[in-house]
């Protein structure tokens, strides 16, 4: 599969009479966007805000972040299984409004939602302080069940992103990147002297509002399968997650997975990136065993010599990570794991819930329990009082002056396990 | 907690869903349970069947408590 990503660099976003891109400025018709976003009888109101880098603005609670894109050629459309039919994506050309993002907020769905600060210390922890954010505040009608509420806001975000992305259809991109993975035997033969590397992409699927979707299917119901990396880049995987904000993958991160991008960067130079296996993180032992067995088998089947495994979330998914590692290593295939840590506020506790001697190459995205104080902001979009209840916050997190003291767990993307974050470490 | 209590000489049964974690942390008597969100129940069952399920799990745990073990043992029969 060969996918062209045409990046249209967005330098500013403004509200205007027409939704369009002109000379790098994205204009958004507020009324039209609100109408498209709110096109669901279960939605009571939609409000549209802009939040730009450097502004004294806080968005809370953040449910999802989505990159506006449009499919200009090739099969399928944006968010197959949700916005478009389930046709296979991942080939042809997709235009991206690079630098812009749709952020969904509103009354809290589950207690594990996040915070984005556009300036101040919190901004250094979230990648979405650097994007030009079009925030849609979606509030549902009364009496909606929590799971339905989640679906309502999830779909509203996709409609908003698809509507805005459409503005890039006839714009000449500033740059076009080409990504290609060939059918397996052909791909394996292309670089016979380079090590064959695959990617095991773990998707959060614990249920109870911790869900990820693949072509519209709830990923807890899949058995692990192969997917072209370009399908992932092209919107086949989306987030329905209210899991801890720091280490869930918002839809934007699935669309821009740094693991996939970096593997492509080295493809044909240092490695032969032969494919991607998606797997889940379910809540029964039989599911965990079955999925890790299947994952190890698929990795072996495609002839990988080494794999990168990324986790999403923490806690019992650590067991899935460890099972994947152990079972793949037992087949003589090398693994590198990417995770984050819950090592306590002082960093002295055990970082993961499970461990294995085979896990001897691990990359950490940071300790989610680190405590931070976020200063008050001039503008708060959403509902600041949820700071006391979201995961990483506690009663009293929100102070009278509007500041918030909580673990960095509350910040969207702070310890993202695909590396879509800014935390780094330096040796002394 | 399992290890701390056991170190005082009291036998312990760890009832848990993710058995491999229990094995990693060093529990000696392990009884597998239903699912992480509902280890000792199953909302998909009728109330009567769920009660029976819970009773069976508790009985199994009591049986495990009475059983002499030589190293880590998973009671998964």
C-alpha cells in the first residue's frame, strides 16, 4: 500500500464566514461547524472556541484530539466505519491541515479525561499546546447513559474534524510525504540484507469507557490481526477512550503515530519495516492469553526478526505487555517495549504491575505520578471543577485562585507511550 | 500484602484475574477469578447463577487454604 500524505501547513486559525484555507490561514465558519458537530438528537448544545499556542487558556476536561484531514484520492474516506463506509484506507492521497487540531470537551463522560494548557508549565507537558485548536464543547441531552454519552462526543469530534478537513481538499499541500509497505513476500525480498522489523501496536480495550475502534469495530472484540501501517496513518484506528489522559492515544496520535513514522524513516536504510500487528488489552485472563498467543504467532508468521511493542494505558495492560514480550522473545525474536511508569509521586515504587526477565530493552515515556502545579488561566474552556475528580487529581486539586495541583497524569499526552510527548531525560 | 501477611506465618490465598502478575509478585496459593472489573462476580449471569459462581470461588479458595503446597500453585481445576 502506498499513501501520500499532503501536509498543508496551517499558520493561524480564525473564525470567518466561510470554512476555507487561504495562504496558510484556516478560517472556520462557527455556525456551520456547530451545526455539523451537533447533528445528533442526543446533543443539547455545541459551542465552538479557538485556543492557540501561548494563550492563557485551559481546556478541561479534554476527551479527544483529532487531526482534520480529507481523503482526496484512493479508496475509502475519513474515519472508515464511522464517518465513511468501511472501505479499506491507507492508499492514495490524504490532505492534512497540519498544525490544526479539533479538541472535544464538555460535561465529563468518565473520570479519566485530561487537561490542555496553552501556556505556562502545563503547556510543556502536552503536545497539544503547540497546535491551533478548534475546541468543540459538546453537551448531551439529560439522562443519557454514560456509554452513549461517550459515543455521542466521540462521533461529534469526528464530524467536526471531517468538516474542517474538507477545507483542504483543493489546496496544494506544502509538502507531500510518501509511505509505502508492499505485500509481505515482496516487502521481505526488497531489502534482503536488512533486519526485518515489525510493530506490535497494543490498543486500549478494557471496556468501561476504555475503548479503541478499528474500522468501526470495538477492538476488544477482535483477535490480533495484521494491518498496513498506512491504514493506521489514514484513520483506521480511532480513540473512544476515557482512560488516564497522560498515556492514552487520542485519535490525533493514532493518525500520527511516531513509532510508525520513525520505522518508516529507517525503512530501507537500517531496517526492513515489514508490517504491523494490532492487538488488544482485555480484562479476562483467557483474552490476554489468546491475544498474546495470536500476536506472537503473527509476528513469527510474517518472519520478523525484531519487534517494537507499545502499550496503551497502565495497570493490568502491563500484563499484556509482558505476555507479548515473553511469548515473542521465546520464539527467538527480539523485542523493545515502550511504556510509561506509575512509580509513585517520589518515583520510588515499582513502575509496572508485572515484569519479566525477557523485557531487557524498555523505553519509558515518564512517571505519570509526578506532581505539578498548573497556574490559573485567564480563560477556561469547559468545566474546571472536574480537576478534583479526574484521574491524577483529587479532592482539593482545584484551588480557589483557579490553579490546579495534581499528578501529570491529568495532562493530555504527558507520558504518551507512542512517544508523542515532550518528556526527556538527561544523564548527569 | 499477600507476601507480607504470609511472612507472619498465616497461609494466604490470592484470588485474582491476572494470574501471571500474581506469579510475578510471588503468591503461593492462587485462585483465578472472573475478570478485572468483576473478579468475584459476573453481571452477565442471573442472580442465582452468579451466587452459585461466587460460592464456588469461595469454596475453591477455602480448599486452597487447606492444601499443602510446595511452591507456587495455581488452583485452576
